[in-house]
């Protein structure tokens, strides 16, 4: 009996140990760092306890970064889910099995590209003088639209690249989930003369509720790590209009001031907010 | 007495160097740098340095931001590198923190430090001492399209007023030509860098004689307004672009005139990088604009070189890596962005490669080059904050220049 009870711990032990080393150690280090006044230029530091956290809430740039991150989350998560579900339904309804395969392969390619490469490619594509995307506007109107020079234009452009990578990928996942559904409820709805959108609204999507919630949370967590995309495409600009929390933390830690303790306090706030927010969302949606 | 002893020790080391050069280094040097074609080329000659000093070297490369972060972290803690790659932006921090030592006494005289471009030497100085030997850098050049100026019946402008008037006249977006290309992207090394000459030309100073902030002045307001006015004629894409975007627009034939960092001169004469090779002319910036001096180079680390002989060894590497011979090799390999010596700009090989016009302009612009940023460890923070505000002014998120400068002053006082 004893052996039977301890066996799960034997299997779980190594994995938990790796998890503790990989996750807990850097997290505790970041928390410890955030309670000090350490900078890159002065290795000697003192404990200032919560001073960094108090300073954050009177820092306009941090509050702006929080707001930008919130906008970014709502925009990219909702657009990714809408694009993913929309394309998946379109493929499910209109494409043959062969075309579904071909489109699935094509839709997976963007997410396989490293984010930095995708950001460079799209940044150049949106260039007002040479970009392929802006070419029709130049050719037809003679205008040179510079979308990255406007606060909302920059935000929407960077979000577009994010959705281009993840929305298409999610479309493939959702399509495969739909294909795996039992056909009987869908056939029953068709016999009852339900319209195409009604079948998905009332049958297929409710049946996929749990995997869709999982996808939504995965995307929400992924969207929080938008640093590479933002850094390459806008560096947080124009001004601070696309400066997300991770971009601001990096700026404070490494580009501008070397305030690594202050940057760590932002990282800790981000982590706490993420855990609280996603736990409550998960519980709410999972009811 | 201690100083005398150090000097005597150093002399002994240098004499030993002459007599028995191979014994100056006891172990391989570790160098932290950022990727440069010239440094890749340098690694081909590691045997030459080994023969000269008795030891080899190993270079670790990181891109600019990572190199800055890593070198700060290394220098302030373990000190594992003998030679650091430093630049104009982090020199005050490295020098004032004692992480590097002045070159004086460790840079062998025969390598001719005075031959480096005057502008780069002024950037490499802090607190009256020279701290690094330049690998790349320079001041500013005015680069213009000879065909467009001739067609418009204009002479290359010599003053700021003539420059602005010529830009207005040559600005013809309907035919795909823009008057100028500026830098709008936020950053102390981006938009602020191109704004600095205007600030200085209008008499602006970062601090007064007592060290108090003095930048919030009529000079700053006028410089900013002039910069914003000029942006009406700047090529699309430069409002949030930096050196690459503005010089890219010029080299692709979309821009009539530009004042930019000196490496643009040779880049615009390189057929692999430029479509205006045959129709490009060069001159120093129009008066009263000074050149915005910048430089990157090698400095001797303090912590990893505790003994005088260690410092002499690192000094020998710094001198050898930036020597006339290495520069001649870079010129022969067609690496124009990494030339730093006056003797190179005036050499027959340089004139043959890039033309006499560029050679003369490079020599003249060195005398006009100044350190325009605030030489203080807090510059990065102040300069980058001003860069964000300036980008907002350029892209229209802000409109009140004076109120913006007031806000910057409040921020500066909190540093």
C-alpha cells in the first residue's frame, strides 16, 4: 500500500523539481530584485521594500503602458478569436477535404515564422514609399500613407501582424476540432432545417466551448508577450502610444536607465495581474 | 610617489615591449564588442597580434542594446572582459564609474592617436582625458543631389537659411522627390541626435556654469520649431524612422539633400547600397550647424586588468586593432563605414575609391564636429525621454513645444 501511495510522487517529483528550478527561482529572484533599488550601473543596492511599487502608480508612463496593454489584449485576443472562428467555419462549410488540407498548411506558415522576422517583413510592407501593402494607395491616389506614424494606425498595424500569425493558426485548430465533432447533432439540426449560421451558433460552437476557452486563454497569455513585435515595428511609438508593459519594463531596465529593480517591479505586477485576471476569467467562463 | 612608481613600472613594461614584444601579454584577451565587418576582418589577423604581444584574443559579439546592457552588468560586477566596446552614450557612465581606465600611458605612441579624426577624438574624451580609440564614428556631412541642384540652378548651400530655401525649392513630391530626410523615431541616438545641431546652433546648452539644467530656453523652442517645420519636407516614413530610414530614402533617390552622420558619405558612393552614386556631392553641414559627433571604440577595462602589465597588454590590443594598418585593410575590403583616421581620408586610395569631393568634405567636417549631447551618466534617461516627447511633437500627438520642454525640465530635476 505504501509503495502504491508514494508512486505518483516518484513520477511527479522530477517534473516538479524542474518546474521549481525553471519557474520559481527566477520569479523569487525578480520579486527580491523589485524590493531593492538596484541599477545596472551600481551593483551595490539596498532594500527599499515597496517603494518601487508605490512609485509605479504615480508614473504616468507606467499607467499609460497598463492602458496600452489592456487595449492590446482586448484587440488582439478578440480579433484572433473572431478570425480563427470565422475562417474555420468558412473552411468547414465551403472547402473540400483536399482544399482544407492545402489551406491548413498555408495558414500554419505565419505562426512558424519567428516574430522578429514577421515584424520586419510587415514593417517594410507598410512603408509609405516602398511597401507592397501601401502600393495600391500610392498607385491610385498618389498619396503615401504612413500608418505607423499615427497612434491608432500603429496600434492596429501591429495588432494586424499579431492576428495574421495567430488568427490563421487558430483557424486550423478550430477546423480540426469541428471535424472531430460527432456528426449526429449537426445532421439533426440540418434535418430540422436549421440555417448554416444557426447550426454553428447553437450546435458546433457550444460543443466546442471548453477548447475555445482554452484557446482564448492561451492567446491572452501570448498577447502579453508582445515585446518583440512592438520593439521591431514601433519601439513603443509614436511617442508611447504602443508602449506595452513589457516594452516599458525593457526600456527602463536596459535601454534608458538601467533601473532593473524598477523594471522587475513592473514584471511582478504583470505576473500578479495575469494570475488574478486569468484565474477569475477561467473560473467564470468554465461555469 | 605611487604615481611615479606606476609611471616607472609602465615605462619598464613599454621598454620591455620594444625589446621583447611577445612577452607583454600573459594570457589571451577577452573582448566584448558589437558586430562590425572590420572586427570580423580583424579576427583573421589574430596570429599577427599573437606574434606582437605573446597572446591572442577572443571577441564576443552582442548587438548594440545587449552589448550595452551586458558590458554594464559585467563591468559593475565580475569584470570578465579585458577590453570593452564603448560608445559616446555610455562613455560618461563607464569613465565616472571607474570601469575603464584612460588610454594615456597604455596606448603606445607609435600608433599615432592624434591621427584619429578630430571629431571622434573629442567624443572619446571625458573629463579632459581620452578613454577609447575609435573604430567607427564621425560628425555630420551635408550630402546632396548634384543633378537636382544643377537643374534648379542652385549652388550647394553654405548657410542654414540657404539650406532651408533649397529644400523648399527642391521639394517635389508629385515627382517622387522630397526636399530632405530627417529622423523622427524616438531615442537619444535617433530624433534627438538630428535635433542636437539645431539646438547648439541656436545657442542652446544642457547645463549652465553651476551645473543646473539650462536646456529649457528660447534656443530649445526655436530649434524644435525649426525641426518641426523642416519635417513638412521630409520623406514619408522618416516621421518614425531613424538613420536607416532617412539615409535609405536618400540612397534610393527620393531625397534632394540631407545632413546626416558622416558614414552616409561613403555609403552613397557604394553602388551596392546606393542608386545615386554618380549624382551625389558632399560638404560640411551649413553654418552655423556643428556636426553631431559620435564614436564607438575600444577601451581598457579596469577590473579585468588589475596589474600595469595587464593594462599595457589591453592598451596594445586597442592600438593594434585601430591602427593605420588595420584601417588600410578595411579600406581595401570596401568597409567605408569603419574608417576613423585623417590620414585615411587624405590617402590616394580613399580619393580613388570615393572621389576627392568626399575626401575634402570629410577632412573639413572633422573640424566642425562637437560633442553636443549632455556628457553625463544620466544622458540616456534624459535623452530618451526627450526623444519620446519629440516624436509626439513630430507625429502630432503634442503641439505645445514650450509646455513639452517644461515637462522635460520637471523630469530632468527628478533624475
